[in-house]
C-alpha cells in the first residue's frame, strides 16, 4: 500500500473515532454557527472595491472603430454594503455594459482629437448615468477608469453586395420547394478598408443547419463576420417557398432525334410513364406538353436507347420514368422523284 493511501486511511480512522465524541460534535456545530454569523456581519459592512466591467460599443459611425490598444473592460470603483458588492461581482460577467452611441434617450458624444486627425475619443464621465443605472441605488459609483476610450478614425469604403445563404436542411414529408429561395434583404452594404472591400464579390451567412422544415418557412440567419468589415445589417431573413405536393404520372410520347435523313426510327414502346411531384397549386395546369421524352440516334446500342425526359416547369420533380429505355427499329426510307 502506498504512503498516500496509508495517510488517507489514517485520516478516515481519526475522523470516525473523534466524530463519535459528543464534545467534538458540539464544538463543530458552534464553530459553523459562529462562522456564519461572522460572515453575515462582514457582508453587512461598508466596503470600497474595484470591479472590472466588460463593455460593448454599438452603432459607431462607419468611419470609426475602437482603437486596437483600448481594453474591452472598464475599471469601476464602487462603495456599498458587502452583500450588494458580492452580488455584482458574481453577475458582472453576465451583464456587459452596452454603450449605444446613437441611443435616442442618451446619445454619447464623440470628441475629435485636435492633435491627431485619425483619432477620436469618448469621455467615460459621460457614461456615469448609464453605469450608475447598471448598479442600482444601493451601490455608490466613485470612479470610472480609464477616463478616455480612444477611437481610430479610418477612411472607410463601402460596397453593396449580394447575400448568399449557406444552409442545409431536410424537407418535411408531403412538402416541396415551389420557386426560388428569397433573401430579405437580398443585398447589404459593407464598410471597410478598400483593400479588403475590393476582394469581396458576395457576402455569406453563417453556415446554418435548419433541420427538417415544412410549415414554418421563414428563418433568420446571421451574416458571417469578416475581420475589419462592418455591415449595414448583421441579420437577414430567408423565405423558402414550401408547398404541399401530390405525386402523379403522365404518359409521354417518345421522339427520336439526330436521325439520318434516310432512316426512320420506330420505337417500342412509343410512350413512357413519367412519375413526378407537383405542388397542389399548379396541379390542374400540368399537361403532357410540359414534358419532352427523347432518344438520341447517336446513343443507340444493340437497337436500344435510354429515354431522356425533360420538364419545362422547374417546380416539378421527376421521380421515375418507366421504361427507362426503348427498342429502336430503324428502317430505310425510300427516295421518291418528283
């Protein structure tokens, strides 16, 4: 047996032996009560402490960005009862301070740096009311550090680009896509450095797994972020035109193409049954004229050729063709003189 295991066993035997002693149990109970009362007394006192508060700046002007050397946390000096400060320390990570530059209620002023045309700044004293509201009336806000948040002013270019959704999904049974997927808006404006903007031909959404879709066909997608690029919108909606369908078939005549002038092709059989899925809204409109079934003379092998079926309506999905090939019986035509 190892020395570590022996030590553990000795400790366990010691605890079992002494916990049977009533005096020790009484001592432990009073010790826990005293510790709890001491804790209550301690958190009821007034304290002054520093707290790191994460923040996020929203709605900056398009030609501005947060300077790279600017921290993403404010150092807040607070005073108050211990239990209030303890609560804030626990919850601070969950609740970052949102600094909305274009807030209608209390917009934040941006100052130009007279000594540096590529730099602006925000005074954190202007955030006092927002931070005070964040902590409530039971905590006194003493100081906010740093006193200045610097913003980099850059020459920003813009370009309007088409949004391409990147989605994967399965379609619920008895539903079919009837039309094109619509993105709303279909284009957004991007802002950033010219060297980056010039390389972009489209904007993509984040890859999204929609699962099985059916009745609910409108989905919200996030635009995939690009470093140092900002968007006029960060989310788009896509409308997938789903519709219930039925499955049916039509008997379509088969035609031969690319036949030499002196040959005539007889096909056995001369028709094929084409099974297809059709949205209910256009079911009554479908005729055999929406389909073409052909065999190519150049594909004939051993007097047999595969039937190729095309449909003029993209809403239809062909599921089966029967038979998939036909016999070809070429016969030579007679020349007649006028």
